[in-house]
């Protein structure tokens, strides 16, 4: 039994009122259509065919960049409805598979596990169509599942053409289907246009019934899986539901969340056991957090890794590497290439970019460190600045182990400061400083008594 799949994403997405195709709007940090692809991919034998149209190049580019050969594409040049859209994949798929799984690119909450069960039910019941529905109160716009008195599915009726009686039905079509592939390719050609001139995939249900074919429906327990995205209100609802789903998984895996509604953890993030996340924390991209950390409140980490037992509050880090037992914040900013080794302490208002701070180094107050390599056990006094940019080029600064940088020191790069050196308060250091040497003044010069500094 071979399973192929089609994912529809060619619609105009007009209701988003956006220049960005609907498929590419981010949901929990990832384009909507990626969620749909991730659910389908593990369940199928052939690369899913993504049907695109409006803004198609952009969608295809983004998907190809992320998924490469694992996904293929079909073009629906004119948007003549969901049934018409599936036909765009016919040349690629007809004769290649027994079962065709069809899902919609704008239904990102469907789980892969649900699709697995759908395929299983389809297989076990030998149906021609197996569809999915949820029972509950969904926002407007969903097709209603019409059943006969004996409970059997009769048809899916679109909201626009439903009778007042049918509009009262609370079972909604959520557009994940399994079809007997050959039957479907034949039957798509028989679909009649809707009053709007569109060909609806939903009409296949009535067609199958009229031919005496078996139609099964799988009713999903978790109504959140039925949330789809037609407009930005739906997008916000999905974001909330997806956030709750991800947060719940981490809580069950041993991570504490204080006020989870305010905490966002994107899909590719990993978090170790006994870490506590405080309100308004955003863990984004490929961020990884070790065990026993305390992150937040009001902290954003993007593509950043953190070791174990680190405490980060009221801070922002992007593409940074933070070791274990680090304490950071409030109000620190780590930018690309910042590396804080174990036991580093960053107090308030520190910015670090493209620099390494060695173990046990302390930078307590108001400093900027850029393009620098700083050893271990260094004390960086309040207000220290690496003057790394001369208006044209960035220059490096090197600071040896156990060095003491006095308050308000300006380190004019390129510059090397030796081990156990000291700079006096307010020094403007323009020349390299040897090991065990104290420099003071503007510009800074060596002073004999190296113990006299502050
Ligand atoms: C559709 C279903 C409805 C279901 C709802 C939510 C139909 C006719 N209606 O309505 O029963 O309750 O989804 O699952 O199927 N698309 C194309 N080409 C087209 C038209 C649409 O690729 O010509 C794509 C869209 O990009 C989108 C999906 O198909 O991903 C659904 O289209 P949309 O217009 O949003 O359908 P709904 O009104 O939501
Ligand atoms: Ca839709």
C-alpha cells in the first residue's frame, strides 16, 4: 500500500490582507505551511506535492530551502477551488499510489499522529473516502458535516450554501482526507462547479455516497486541531493554541512555567529538566537551555544555547553561547558571537558582541565589549568600553587572565592587555600593556607601583 499526499496552498489568502502569502505567515516562529508539511511528511511514501498559486514562487523558494527534495510542487495557475487544486497534482501522482492523503496548508494544528490514525482507519474500513471533523464551536467559515438519521455521513455543505438548519450543525469539516486514489482522480473530473464557479473537494463526499461508496469520518477529540487560518484573528487563535500545546509538553517533561500564557517556546527549542521559565520569556529559533536554569522574566533568547544552572533575567540574546552557572542581567544584550564561559557574571546594562568572556570573569555594570577575547577571572570595571570601530573597520581586543580593568577604561583597539595587568579608573588605553603592568591616565602609560589603582 503506497501513500501519496497533496497539500493545498494556492488560495489567494485574501482575508489576511497581506503582501505576504498566507502560507508564509509565521505561527510560533515557523511558516504556517511548514507545520502542515511536518505533519504529513512522516506518514507518506512519496514526497508530498504542495500546490501553490498566488505568490507561489516565494512559497516554493522558502519550502525548497527548508525541505529540499523532500517536497515537490504543482502549480494551480487559476484558483478555481479546492477540488480543482488537487487536480494540479494529477500528472505527478496518478498511478503512483493506492491512497491519497489530502490536507490544507492553512490547517497547521493537525498533528502527524492524527494523520497516521486517519490513514489507519481508511485502510481498516476499506472506505473510498475517510474524512476528519471536529464537534464544537468553531469560528465562521467551516463546512458542516451532514449525517443521515442512522449517523452516516451524507455530505459536506459549505457555509455559503448551507440552509439555516444546516448552519446549526456543530460538526465541522477540517479538511484532512484519505481517498482511494484512483477513484479520486476519476471523480475530480466529474465535479460540478459551485454557484461561484469553483470546484469543491467537499463535493466528492456526496458523489461517493450517490455511487454507494463507503465514506467514513474520524471525529477528532481535540477541537484545537480543527483551528484553521483564514484571517489574522484565526492566526492569533492558532498561535495561542499552539503555544499552549508546546508549553504543556515541556511542563509534562519537567520544565516549570510561571504564567505560561505569557511564555513562548518555538518548535525547535529544547529545555532541560528543572529549568524554570518566568513570565514574558520568548525562546526562539534553535535555542537550547540546559537543566536547572532560571530564565526571565522579560527575556528573549534567539538561536542561543545556555548550559546548566544559569540565571538570566530581563535580557536579550541572539546567536550567543552561554555556559553553565552564568548569571546575567537585568538588562543585558548579547549579540552574534557572544560567548560567556562558565561562571561568568554580567550585571546590569552590559552588551557583548562577537567576544568571548572566560570562566569566572565579571562585568558588573554598564559595559560594551565587542570583538574581544577576554581570559578567565578578569574583572571588567563599570563603564568599560572596547573602542573597536574606527569608522571603517572593527579591531580586536585581547585581555589576559586575571586582569583588572578599572572603571571607565576605554580600550582603543587593536589592543592587547597582558595577564594580571591593571588599568586605572578613566584610563584611555591606546597601546598594548605587558603582563603584570599597571597603566593609568589619558593616554594610559605604565605606572611603577602596580598595586596602586582603583
Ligand atoms: C475549506 C473547506 C471547508 C472546511 C475549511 C476548513 C472546501 C470547499 N471547503 O474552506 O469545508 O471546513 O476548508 O478546513 O474545501 N486552495 C487552493 N486552491 C484554490 C482554493 C483553495 O489551493 O483554488 C487552498 C487554500 O490555499 C487553502 C485551502 O485550499 O490552503 C482551503 O481554501 P480556503 O479558501 O481557505 O477554504 P475554506 O473557506 O477555509
Ligand atoms: Ca481555510
